């Protein structure tokens, strides 16, 4: 039997996986309550939380052992991303680790970046965008990796561009490659662009995993509210108009989680076999997270739409985080091209 045959269908977690997820869940529960999230909305970044997270090894774990890191698998990274989404943690972990892993493959990773002392961002759009582009971590990144034609380029700024207000409360900024203090071509050609494309797949996969955690938490918020609210002497959770949408949220969480872990396993072990899985997880969660978070707000009625309600904080991020990489429709088109090419072949 092929040693991978069973694992292609079984995405259950090992005890080590469970311990890893529990550790990060407790970390974010302790250090990233909703008050911390709200306090960081002006900048989209909590420096103290980032330093604590880096000290825990969350950035070095993502780097391959060959580059001096801890060699975590993509499945490991989806577990951390899920907890970031659950807590809405205002840290650029997904962008940073995807960019750091790319730098490692290009032989350009520094200790300062690997440790998180310097933040590196990534142009996460599927399509190449010449000129000025909107970068998810542009206002806080020390370095930004972009594509420029056939080149993969590292940009460095002495002063970060101004943050752009956005629905996801991210530290976004317009970045002009021509205005960078230094511009280093890391690699060129088809192989370089393929490695950049792998980084984008990882970004979409980890964003999908973060949205899974986000939906599960907003579902919990809505379910707890529904169990404590009564109408005609019964909890509103017993009504089909409430219980059925909550059941749909469970399906979204389990479906998105299984798809993300499957995509992560294939990226680690058979990246050429199922290249559509990572963008598929992203497209699925980009659509379903917004629906689930909207329903959670509806379940809470007038309380849910108030600006101080936790459900509202989850809703704006459910809608905003997927847009950090441009239109999710571009990822859907890429999936269609992959499948069409496979059928043609």
C-alpha cells in the first residue's frame, strides 16, 4: 500500500497537533481578549501581542529546518491560524510567515525576519499588479515582497506608508515600489514566480483556516445568546429560524476545517497533485464566513448590530479579511483554469 494512501482521506489530528492548538488557544484567550482587539483597531496592530507571539516561537516554527527554523508543517500552521481567527488577534502572523517561508526558499531569509523583530509583508493578490498596490501589512512592515513582471522583489522602507482605513481593520497601506528606499531582486523567471505562487497558496490556505476559527467563535457567541433568550416561554434556540442557521454554521466550520487540513496535507506532501485545494478552501470560507457572521448578528437582533457587540467585530473581519488578497473571484477563476487544464490533459 502507498504510505500516503490512508492519509489522503484521514485528516484527524495527532496528540501533538492537539497540544499545539490548545497552547495557542490558551495564549490568545489570555492575551487577545476582545478589548485588546478593539484597542488595536486604529493601527490594526498590537506590538506587545506580536512580541509575545514571536517569543512563543510562532514565527520560527513556520520556517524549514534547513533555513534554521523549527520545520512546522502546513497542518501545524493552520491550527495556529485558526486560533488567530478565533480571537481576531491584531497581528500580521499569516502575512509574515508566508513571506518568511518564501524568503527561505529563495535563500534570502535573515534572523531578524525569522524571529519577527522585523515584519515582512506580501502582495497577496493573485494577479500581477504593476505600480502602486494595496498591501495588507503595508503600514507596519519593514519589508514587502512583490512581483514585478518576472521578478520577485524585496522592498524596504525607512518610514512606513500611512494606514488605509478598511473593513477588516488590517494595517493596510498603498505601497509604491518606486518609492522604496531599497529594491532587491530576489529571483527571476518561471521558477521564482512558481515559488511566489506557492506563497500565495499558503496565504490563502491560512486565511481560510483563520476564517474557520472566526466562524466557530461567532457561532458560539450566537448560540450562547440564543440559549439565554426566551420567547413565548421557550429559548429562541429551539425555533427553526434560529436552530437551522446555527446548524448551517456547524457545517461551514467542519467543511472549511476539513478542506483546509486536506489542502495543507497536499501542499506538504503532494503539492502538484491537487493544486486547486488551497484556493478552494479560501473561496469557500470567503463566501461562507460572511454569511455565518451576518446570521450571528441577526440572531442577536438589535444588540448584534451595535458597535460594541463582539458579533459586529467578527462580521467586519469576516467580510474584510478575504479582500486583503484582492477579489476572491480571481481565486475562483484560477481554480477553474486548473480544473479545465486537467480535463484537457
